[in-house]
C-alpha cells in the first residue's frame, strides 16, 4: 500500500540573496521547510519572507549566530518537526526531475536510513559536462539514525545504518567565479589544516611537493574534469592549489609548534 513519508527540508544560509529562492522553491514538495539564517546582511531575509507568503504553512524562518558549519546544520536539523530530513545548502537546488522522483519516493516504503544524491556543479560560467564524475552526498536521511560530523570544513551526514544511492541530482551554484573560488580556497584550507593538526596529522616536505601533482591528475583525468574544457583546466588547477595550500598551512603549524 502507498505510504506518505513526512519530510522536513532543512536549509542554512547567510547572504544568499542570489540563490535562496531557487533553493526553497525546489523544496516545496516537502512537508515543511526550516530555514536557519546566520543574520544575513543583504536582502536574503526579504527573499525568504516572499517564500513564506507563498507557503505560509510550510516555511519557518529561524535565526542564530553562526556556530560553525557542522553545528549550524545540526541545530537546523534539530529544529525540524519530522524524522526524515532533506538537507540542502542555500546555494543548491533540486532539478525538476529530481523533485518528481522524490515525490514518488515519499509514497513508497523505504529500504534505507540514508540516501546519497549526486551533485551537479556550476563551473565558473557553465554547468559541468554530463561525463564529468559527480560527487555524491547524503542529503536525504532519517535523523534518528544520523548525525552531522564535527569537521571544521567539508562536514557531512554520518548514517548509522543502511545507505543507498538515489538518482535525484541537485545543482550547486557554489563557485560562480574564479575570485569566489579563490576566497573559498583560502578560508577552507586554513580550517582543513587546523583540523588535521588538531587530529595529530603531519605533513612532510615530500608530500607538500608531490601531493598537488597527484591531485591535479586525479581531478583532471580520473574525475574527468577534462570534459569541462578550459573551465575544467582552471578548476583542476585551483583544486590542486587548494590541496597544496592545505598542506602548506599544516606544515606551517608544525613549524610554529616546534
């Protein structure tokens, strides 16, 4: 018999004026939408309030000071009414085909505690080529059997149970320009280096020299950034620069400690 699984969509945001409406509109199939804002300084709140007017019984807006990526998302999940959670960042949105698939999923008995969904990346000035390997992330999950990792950066959902794949892609507008990516690289590499250092990991001079070369090869050929043309070359190069900067900052932390 058909079932009706109740789902809470959860979104964290800050200064997300360009993407927040697309994100929330793609989540209108959910039974509620919880938005946790970190006191945005642009017109993000106005955009959210516009969606509240459209879906007054679904969208709930909360605000709190930013506590870090992982804790902010965990707090938003804790505010949800239902156990099944659909988690998106404010610069992400579901595709129309994915929305149809998720609507069908809600009416069927589920056989997993979490689902990996593929992400389609915006690469500076166009969407990634379909042949580029897509990263997958757990974004649909039962919160009773899940928790947010406590990573300083690249936080993720950890499921204590069965995880399966669900082909319901979502789009990511995360890196809209080279400048945006460079700013993110500098910020994220510092957090990643500190996290590695705190966990007792260390970097040798040889790794600092060789790892970025390997990382470029993996990005460009194994993950098939080659199909993204010039944007793929730039993206693979900047990703290898991120790898280099992460370990260079870790190496610097080691020297300061010594």
